[in-house]
C-alpha cells in the first residue's frame, strides 16, 4: 500500500469524506496514529457511512503540496484502494485544506471550494475521484449546481418562448433528450416514475435559483416564465 511509504510526508490534520449516500463530511484537528491508512480506517469506524465513498487528506512532500486519496466500499471500515496526487489541481486543494487545518479559513468557505465536482475538474489523474458517483443526486447539489437545470430551461425558452402555454408532455420530451448526468446513479429528472414530478423538480430548482418558474395552468397545460 502507498501509505506504508509515507514516513517523509507531512500529514494535514483534516480529512474529507465524500460518501455516495450521506454526502460530504469534514473532520478537523484529527490527531490519531499519524499514518494515512490507519487514521482513515480509524475515522471510518466512527462514522455512519455504509456506502461507497472517497477520503481525501492534504499532504506535503518537502515543498510539494498534494492529496492522499482513498476509496472505501459498502459495509466496511477498510480502505480498498489509494492514490497520491501532486498535480497542479491537487496542490491548490491541498493548500486550501492545510489553511483550514490551521483555522485560517472557516468551514463554510471550505465547503464551497472542496466539492466532488471541483475535485473531478481539478484532479484529472485520479482514477478514484473520476469514477465516483453519488447514489442519489444530493438535494443541495441538484438545486444549486446541476447544469441540466439551466440547459433544460434554455431549451424550453428557445423552443417555446416566454409566457408560452404548452402541453407538459412536450417539456418532458426536452427533459428526456438532455444528456444524462455522469455523477449520480439516480437523477431527479430521469429516475422518477411519475413524469409530472420531473417537471415539479425542475420548477423547484428554477425557483431556488431565481431563474424562472413553471406554472400549471389547467389540464395538461403549463406556462413557462
């Protein structure tokens, strides 16, 4: 394992867990064994995750900033694979986490910066991170950052214009033609058995972002504003 060869590394006292079911968790001031693998598994034994997930921890090798990345499986407290990354993106995120470990920035800011989407964008060389998927798209992620919401809204506006009244089945056709998300197994648009719920979810996301609104007029007609 990689963590057996880490005597020269400086380990940050912060661990971040991305769990497929329970989302993102931050653990600060972690001082246990001083070993990447042992510390990660010690933490897994004390947290409620029971699905697939990723653990990341900031590390330094001399002057180089990087990340240790571990993967765990369901119903186990064991790390089943691990990587280290010292590329440019990993260095940027590592510096943020070291600052957080030193209480230089607060958790609310770290949560905005350290997301699975950011990790996927910045750490291209990590097989563990690139293959990660949520089981069900987290509500906060869907309402605030899902790119499909704006894609669908733009497609609807381009085709039918503002204030148009159309059959809701036509909106469903547009939803179904959008490229499926690669980051979650269950999508609020595509995985619901009731088609009307997909439009309701779209409306909630539009309103939460203050982009627009979809109103049910009567029968099968809806109005886009």
